[in-house]
C-alpha cells in the first residue's frame, strides 16, 4: 500500500514544462521628418529633397498640420502636390495628397473650384478604390461650399452618378452619400432620388445601407420623399443586415410624419389604414428583432408617433393576437354574408354554421401581428437599453393620450422591480411626468412603496417626488402611503427633508382623504383626552405637515385641532416655515401678532420705482440709499417679489458705489491726497467689482434687454477700475485694457444697447490704438457723463441663485478625528436653486489658520431635480431646475494642539470667465475678488491626531 501510495503521489506530482510558442511581432516605425526639413518653412523646393516615400508622407503630414504658407505660394504648392500625385506609385501617398487638397477649403479666400476641377481630372485616371473613395468624399466637402445653381456642382453630381457603376462597395457608398448630401436643382434632386432607390436592391448590404442613408440626407435637406417608396422600404425591414433594417425604419418614420393621413392597403386583404397607423405597426414589429440595436431604435421611434390611432396604440399593451385563431368581423358583415348566401342555418346538415375562415395554427406568424404587445415585449427585454427606450416612448405617448396613460400604469409599476437601478429611476421619473393623468390603486401602491426600502438615496427621493405628485384613490391608500413614509424615516433618517416635502405636496392633493384620517393620525378622540405627542418626534412632525398642508384646502380639519396641536402649529410655523402654510386659526393670529391685513406691496414697489425715475437732484446718493433700504426690506416681506426686487437692489448698490467713487478726487489723482483717502477709494472699487459680479452671476431667467442692462453695469465697473489704475496708480494696466476691449467687442452684435454701453462701443470702434492711456482718455468723459444716468428695471421672472447645506448641520460637538497628514472625508449634502453655470460651482474649505481651499465637485455628484406643482390648480412652475449636491469633501491638515472648526461653504469661482491668463499675472490681481458666496458657511469640528509610532 505504501508503494502504491508513493507511486501515486509521484505520478501526480510531476511537473511538465511546455515550451511557449513564439509569436512574431512586427514593429511599425512611424515615419519621422528630418530636423532640417522640419525647421524649414513650407515651400515647393522641399519636395525635391525627399528621397523615400516614408519621408514624403512625413512631410505631407507636416504640411497638413501647418498650412502656414504665403498667399502667393498657394496655387504653386497646389500644382506641386498634383505633380507629386502623378509621379507617385504608392496609393497611400496619393491618398494623403487628396486629404490635403480637401483641407485647402479651410484656407481663407481660396477658390475651391480650382481644387474641384483638379480632382475631377485626377479621378478619371485613378485605379485605387480607396483613393477614388477619398476623392469623392473630398468632392462632397468642397461641393457643400457651393451654391445650388453652380455649374461646378453639376459636374460633381455627374461624376458621382458615373462612378456608381464602380465594382467596389466603398466607392458606391461614397457616391451615394455625395448624391444625398449635396444641394442641387429640384429636377436634379428628383433624378437623384430615383437613382438612389435603385441601389436599395443592391446585393451588398453596405451599399443598401448607404442608399437608405442618402435618402435620409435628402430629407434632412428639405427634399420631400415620394410616397411610392413606402412598400419597398417596408420590405427592407426583413433584410438580413441590421444596418439596413435600422435605416429603413428611420425612413418609415419619416414617411409617417410626411404623409400621416395617406391610406395604404394591408397585405392579404383589401382593407386600408392610414399610413401613420401602418408605420406604427411596422415599427412595433421591430421590437421583436434579433438585433438589440434595432430593438432600441424601434423603441425610441415609437415615442414620437403621437398621431397614431388609439386602437393601435392600445394594442401595444396587449399580447393577444387573435381570438380562437379566428379572424373577427363585425356583426354587420356576418349578417350581410348570411343574407347574401340565400339560406339560413337550419341545423339539418352537419357543421352548417361552422366558421368559414378558420386558420391553421402553423400559418400564423408573429411578424404579421402588428402592434400587439410591442411595449410589453420592450419592457421585458433582456437588455437595459431597450427597456429604457421603451419607458421613454411609453411616457411620451401617455402624455398625449390619457386613456393610454391609465392602461400603461400597471406596466410602469412593474418596472419598479427592475434589477437595474437606472431603469428603476427612469420608471419613477416617467410615473412622475404622467402623475396628472393617473390615479393609483391600492394593489399598485403596495408595489410602489416596496421601493422605499431601496438602498439608493436617489431612487428613494425620486419616489418621494413621485408620491407627492400622484393622486391616490382611497383612504386606505393614503394611510398605507403615510405609514410607508414613516417606516422609511425610521430606516433612513437622512431622508427627513425629502419626506417632509413629499407630505407637504401629498396633503393639498388629498384634503378630503386626509380629513377622514385626522382622528387616527393625531390620536384625537371626541370624549377622552388623549396623551399629547412629542413635537420633537420626527414621525409626529411628518403627520402634522400632512394635516396642516391639507387643512388649507379643507377648513373642516381646523375644527378637529386641540389646544396642543395649535401650539405645535405655532412652533413648526416658526422653525420650518417653508413646509408649514399659513392657516386661519382663531386665537393664533392674536398670539403671534400676525393678523392678516392688506400689505399693498405692489403699490409700495411702484412708489419706490417712481422715486428712482425722478429727475436727478443734489442728494441723489441719499435718494438711492433710501430706495435700496426699502427694496431690501420689501424682499423680506413679500416672497413673490423677492428675486426681482433683490436684483434691483443689487443694481442700485452698484450705482451708489459708482457715484461715491467718482465723487472722490482720489480715483483719478492720488498724488495730492493722503494715503487714507486712496485706501477708501480702493476699497470702494473692490466692493463695486464684487457687487457687479454678483449682479451678473447670481440671477438667471432674464430677458435679453435685462441681460444687456446688467452687462452695461458690469462694463461701467470695469471702466472705473481701468481709469483708476491708469490715472491714480503706478501699476501696469495692459492686461486689464485688453480684457476690457474684448468685453466691448462681445457687445457689438447687439442692438438697442444701454446708453453707457452704446457710447463705449461707438467710441472704441473709432480708434485703432487701445493702449491703457488712450482708453482712459476715452472712458473718463463718458463715465463722468453717466454718473447718475442709471436705467433701472424690475424683472418679473428673475430667479436668484441660492444654496442650502443640509449636511453637515454644524450642530455636533463631537470632533471628527483623523491622522495628521492623511485625508478625512466629510459628507456634504446641499440643495442649490437656480444654478445656471454648474461649471463654476466650488466647495470652499476654510481652515483655522485662515487658509482656504477650493474643491471642484465631480459632475456625477451634482444631480438635477425638477419642480412639480403642489396641486392641480398650480400653473406657475419655476422653470429653473434645482440641483442636489452629494459629495465627500476631502480635508487634510497637520497636527493641532486641540480640536478646532473648519468652515464649509458653496461658492462660485468666476475667475476663468472673468480673468484671462495675462491678467492673472497682474500685480493687483486678487482671486478672492472673483469668489461669490452662495450660502453661510457651516462649521465642522475636526481633530487631526499625531501618528503613533510603534515600538
């Protein structure tokens, strides 16, 4: 036994070494241009120094990258390239020369007809198919620069038509693309369509695809495709090549939008249907294609076919093909056939009344099933792309057909259980879009609420938005929804604000259902005193938000409030006023001192505007100061006018600073004044720059006239800074003057400029020298003439940029510890409203040693959130989307003796658009001047600990 075991071990422990088979590798050496030739300017004499084809290709690459030859050498170099083409035997050299000839169109004021004529001469003698195809492609690019009535364009089309007989598929494909992509006369376009249609029957699938793509190009350029090609294109849906099927499907979609009401005959019978309905059925059939690309395209195209018959549309949600394998006819048809037969069924003969059109099960093909079950198959597809495209199309069609939206509800709910997070999130968004057209049942709601247990915070918050926008059918549904939201709050406490916002929207949509649940939700009894709930309990706060927001549309709820509920209302009204509406509770207004009365804010605003438009007085700055103070107070009182009023107040502050700077002699001559006056003027100019930047970047959703007014104010602030640096300092202003001129050039294309901007543009256009001294002499009289000329406007739809940091809250006294020199990740969760320039958003970290760090958040961490109305009667929905930032801020520092606070805030860094690279090297440049704060900083207690050394 020992011997056997030993032998067995030896047998299995043998190591066999196999020799690795060697594979030959071919190292391709890139042709390198000699330094002597590379340093030389592009001239025709350089070609004679090149001895090998590799060197010639390298030099041709050098020419293509550096077309910096002189104007007189263009034609000469073109001739030299053509001569080199004739003498070259290698096809790759000729191919490179053809590419360079095509790049001549980028040379300013060069006649492209010369190149076109030369290529037409060369193409007749070319033997290489690749070179010939490249020539056709070059002719297409050059021909696109010609007018439609140019005779040269006719030559190009004639060459393309002639080369369609070439045996190579690449040449044919480029010729078809040329015929479809060039503008020509109408009679030529009709001939091109007929010629292109012939090649849709080609044996090569690549040529067939190019032919259909050429027809699509003709449609994109305005050529109306004929209806007669519809039947041939429909037959192409059975093509073996998936690219042909995709192109044919696009043409069918185009024809369905071009001739939607035209009638076509259904194959196999004499019935006629509208073309849009037949095309819809054909595209629905493609949902069952073997290729995932074809299925995805079919699912995408269905969403835009909103004019289809509702009968066909509803069939997409039903898999039933026929009833008992029998064609169904109307009762009138069945009765008419019985009458015309001359006899009635007597029962004397066997099978006298059998169905006359029974079908064999083997003869039924799913290809002819039309639109039956298209979306069902699309939503059940194994590929995420098809399911996602089907959801988008289903949502688009549901928005245009309320009955279809109701029928599709069950299928959308089923997609909430998809295994891919992106598909689940898209299903939630689609449900939210059609929320105004549907009513959720209890069985559907149970499936939906199961998604609240998902670990993905985006899916949970998306579901909160959906529940806040939907309507529920019964009292049990509302109770089930509230209980699920409370369970969600216990499981994920960070969803508190999202759940609050959901209940804030849910209450006004269901005031009557909420009334039925008030005694149960608030534990109110008509005879017994129930225990008072804790107002700090998050679940109780959620219930109160639902009831309070429903009470503003159902006054009967107010009569059920007990004294402690009224106290809780006052408490929540003071702490989270954004979520609690104003209610007419007796006794509460007197205690709060907030009795409802007429505010007349619009009248007060008109009074302020009239004061601003009065003639200039000696104490104009005091008038502006008083008006600015009134506007700031008005923005705090009336939230509906806050954004526009704050913009007006910021603009008024800019003009107050402009007047204060220009009334001081130190801004143009600091030699005769003390240093203190110069510092005061410098601080005023710095404040002016910051205010003008806030005016430009903090407000969005403005009209063109309002934007130009803000740009004029910003230009006035830059002009004051430029004159101050030139006249009252010894700092170089060359970079600043160049930047100022570029800003003025950007305003030249606009009409009806404000008075200051119009005067600046007109004066600078007259001078050729834009040095700082010349600019200061031009700007000074214009600035002095516009000290008190300030046209003010009140935008009605302006939206102010703001941010709110939700996490960290800044209330924790427990320090976050980390090893000194290492990195600590601080979770940051913030809501941003009115963000128009997300590329400028930064997270600023300010350390106790006053060092600051700007961190660029990842694009994937910034998500866009859409607004939805609070109730059915809400029509004014803010068009500016909100953003949600969830990121981890990386903090690092050396050892501290004790714990200390760092400050986190969101800012806009407008250094890149406002400061060119030359100005960043300017001695007076300060990066802090171009940082715009969006919110108050949040303090986080951290403690970097020293690294413990091991023994």
